[in-house]
């Protein structure tokens, strides 16, 4: 299942450098001038998961396949992008195609790297990008509402509902807020949209309804001293917003090192884990996905599914026939599988369960599907 995260931000904030480090490539040109990325670059990135390593130790399979997501390096937006400035329409169109957004915001200072606005101001820079997304969505919603009004007047119940939802979203955008974050940043703890409204909005293709992870690109000195709380304050974010701090330059410097050498390098900087690993996991979680595993001597594999998926739906990710002919899922929780040392010992301990069509798959489940076609 292809999951795409679009990397966005102003020009020269470190997007392409971060992309190159993520994908361990030189696929995206990184240069000290705006718009060095024109066509979006796409790279497939493995989701780091220590559980997969443990399963591999136990099973010793012929092949190991981790879960993966795609990162898309989208050219830098500028003020006026929604009006076509800086190839804005093309770039906004690329954002519309992704499942979630990684918004890279420059926090580091330094005149040696040109800033398109002349100075470094994380809050201003975040607001510039989000303003362009909001304006683009307002124009899209207004156009679609105009088309809906005729059908709504004629009594089309579905169009009446959709029109009401867009009016609700438009009020959020008019106030300068991102559509998805309205309830998250309000501090009320109450959902702004109903379940029905959320289902519709997930299919509406709005830029401001996509999940966002903020990647605060910091200097080497700030990497282990800048707290998440302070970084959120600097960007003008709420505590519920998802943010990670990362030094794109350091990540690019260590990408060619062995895992042990990279870990030692980061430890010397006072950093326990690569910012890229944290970013990848954050992106995965922002999409609302969990991981289940299949484990056999031929292959140990991690599969990504939406949180809340039933056993048949999880089976369908492997092959549609598995879902159509689903009978049951032999299920072992990861902790039981890892602690007891494999399927046979887990079965002997009574930890293997037979689950049916209504079972909601848990993160880390080790599954074997029985089906008939």
C-alpha cells in the first residue's frame, strides 16, 4: 500500500537535503538558490521497527521486508503561490496528491544560506506556507460550493449535507486556521467535526485537511538543547501539534556511515536517535497506520494498515483473495511471540488465538490467515 508524505516549505529551508538523507541518495538537487527542485522527487523509505529485527532473530527467514512509505520532495512554495507565484499552482497540485504533509521550517541562522524572506523567522515562515494552503482551499471550496447550490436548491439531500460541511470548513479557513487542526489547536478537547463530516472531508482533497508533521530544521548546536516545547513556541504551534527537531545537514553527513558509526557520531553530539527515524515514525503515525507482521521461514514481513482495520481487511492488503475468502486469523501478540521465542512456543503457552471477521487487528499482531477461494 503506497503511502505518500509530501515534504514542503519555503525555498532553502533544507527540504531537498532532508529528502536526500531520508532516501540515502542524491536524487534531489540541493543548492543554495530557490527552486532548485522543480519536478517532485519520490523516494521509498523503510519504517524503522525494532520488532522486525526481533522476529528475524527468532525465525531466521530467507527474506525480510519492512513496511515502507514514500516521501515526495516538493519544490519550495513562496508567498503568492496560490496565485501562481513561483510555479505555485504546479507545486500546490503536487501537494494535493500526497496523503500527509511534512512541513520543513528553518530554525537555524546563517547568512551563508540564502533565505527567500531575507531573515530567519520560524513562525512567519510557517504562516506563509499555511496561508497559501488556506487560500488555495478557500478558492477550491468556493468553486465547489457554487456548483452544489443548484443541486441543493432542488432538494438533493447529499448535496445539502456537503454544502453544510463546506460552509463549516470555510468558517475555519476564513479565521486563518488549517481545516484539520481546528479542533486540535482550540484547546477545548472537543472534536470540531462529526464522524460523518470527517469521512466526507477525507475524500474532499483539501490541502489543509491533510495531517501535518513539522520538521524543525535546527543547527548542530541546537539539536540536543532545543526542547520540543520551545521549538513549538518558536513556530507558534500548540502542544497538540506534531513536531520533531532534526538537523538535515547532520543527517546528510551521517547517511553514508555504518549504523554503529552513525550512532557513535550522534552520541558524541548528545543525541540518542537519528532525527530521520523519528520523522519516519511520526509520518507513519500521522497517517493513522499501524503494523502487523507475517512470519515464516520464507519471509518475515511488516504490513501497514489503517488503524481500526478488521482481520479480513488486513488480509486483503496481502491479496484481495485473502479478504474475499477469509475464514479466520491465527493471531499472536508481538510481545508473546517475542518473549516466548516463536509461534510453536506461543501456541504451547496458549497464546495463539483464533480470530474471526469482526476482530480489529492490533499494532504488532503476528498473523497467519486461513482463507478459501
